[in-house]
C-alpha cells in the first residue's frame, strides 16, 4: 500500500510538470524523488493514506491541477442562514456569482432544478429586482442559446451562461445558469434575483447539472445529504416582510434542528430521481383515514411552493372530515375554510411512517374573518 501511494504521488507530480511546461525543454527533465525515512511513522493505514492524499493535493495545487477553492474546501458540512419572505411565501439564501463576485438572493427551491438570475437586459423584471451584470464578470461564458423555464406560478426566458457560483465556501466553477431577460409578473419579489433549483438534473429545463449535484459530484460534501429547517410566520400578525427563515445545510444534517431518527427513503419504485418524490400510502384527518385519490399518489417535497396542493377529490376528502369546513369560491376556488376554534390535524403516511402537520401550519391567521 505504502509504495503504491508513494508512486502515485510521484507520477502525479511528474505528469504535472511535463504538461505544465509550455516552452520546449531540450535537456531531459530530472525530477528528484526523495523519500523520507519515516514513511512508516504511523501504523494506522487510514492516517497514512490521508497524509499521502494531502501530499498529492499539495502537488496538484502547486502545479495548477486543482483550484484554490476546491483545495481549501473538501468534504464539509455547512449550515446557511436563510430568510423567510412574506410570512412563509418564499425562503431565500445568498449566492455569489462571477469574478469579481456579485451577491444575489435566490429562492431555494427543492421543486425545480434550474438556476436563473435576472440579467441587466431584463426588460420585464419587477422594478428593484437585483440584476446580474454579466459584462462585469471576467469568468462568464455567455451563449446565444435561449431557454424558457415554466413554473406553476409563471415563467422566465433568457440565455444560457456559465460562471463560477458559490455559496459560502462551496464553489462550482462552471455552473450553467439562465440569465433572464423576460419574466412573468409575481414570480419573485423584493431582494430576490432568481431561483436556485434543488431537485434533480432530469427535470432541469436548461439540462444543466444543478449546483447541489455538482457539489456532490465534486466530492465537496462530507455526506451526500442536504437538509432544510424552515421557520413559520404565517400565524404571526407582527411578522415583517423578511424574517429569519431557518437553515439550509449542505453536506449533512444539523442534529440541533430535529429530534428522533431520520427515515431515509428510496425513490418510489418505477420513478426516477426528478422531484423529491414520495408515495403517499395514507392520509389521516383528526384520526380518521381518508384515501388518497389514486393507488399511486406521488407527492413532491417542495420548499418553493407555499401551499400543500393535491388533486381536487383528495383535497375534498380531507376537508369532509372537518366539521364546519366549507369549499370557497371565486378567487378562492379550490381552498377551504373552517371554524377558527377548530384544530385540524392532518398526517401523511409515506415510507412506513405517518408524518403529522402541526395544526398551526393549517391556519392562516391573516385570513381569519
Ligand atoms: C445548527 O443549528 C443551530 C441552530 O439550532 C445553529 O446555531 C448552528 O450554527 C447550526 N450548525 C451548523 C453547522 O450550521
Ligand atoms: C388548538 O391548539 C392550540 C395550541 O396550538 C390550543 O391552544 C387550543 O386550545 C386548541 N383548540 C382547540 C379547540 O382544541
């Protein structure tokens, strides 16, 4: 093991030297290979391998085979403070793009997979939307390829571009994104400049590997995990437009933010990684079981959607269990109301466990009449 590792280190250094030399070298290049006497200092092979892999990294770094950012940030887990905008309407975080970097607030959306930002050519973005000035970035690679991304709440059109994107110390040097020049109204608000999709590449309209997947592919996470803790201000009449939104953790979980065990689930059989899907096996309302609308009720766990939505018949089944509930009409068609003094307990079963929704999450105090 030892000699193989030592040899790999030496080969790495040698190939780096030969390919990094642009000018012709007439004399043979001699690379002195020195070996420390104390290579067997540790009897723990993991520690030894770790030392060699670090040494190899130093050589890669020295000869320009690894960027400083990648070198400094290998395999970690970091929590990012996020912001709750509009009493649980959007949860956003801050990313940095380009060289020198420009900082933007983006919606953190597990229900989509593209990264887009309003560009400085945006003619239909809401007044005050921060815009990415691509001409100010020396690392941008622009393209004339146009892409449209459709969301439940609107759409954007723009051009594909690649640039360095980072969140804290996590960096992807060639992240594909859409620089948007047309946007339907109401899609983003306030300081938000775009959306960062946290679902899988398969559903990306740009076709690009999403930022979080690129970080995993680049081996930047200590564990291939991402976790999110969201705050609730729906029931707080004093809430301002921006409140602390919780924590997004890349590369692991934060045990101070949950209790009990994590229930890891495979994707439902027959479905590929697309949205963060679960198959709902049962729904209970105030202790009574109601049936999902079909035998295969797939649900997406989506941080970018404000409401819990379902097929009309399944939603009607839920409210039929709540005394005094009423289907609303007109602009509120599809919604239901119920008496203020009632607590509604809804639980969804997936993966062999039942997950209950806090009754306070069912109530919108601002809509109380
Ligand atoms: C974990 O969450 C706590 C809040 O309960 C926070 O103070 C802490 O910084 C978080 N840890 C990390 C590593 O982000
Ligand atoms: C509903 O739950 C709240 C706590 O969230 C409690 O204070 C209240 O008494 C409950 N109301 C009813 C009618 O059970």
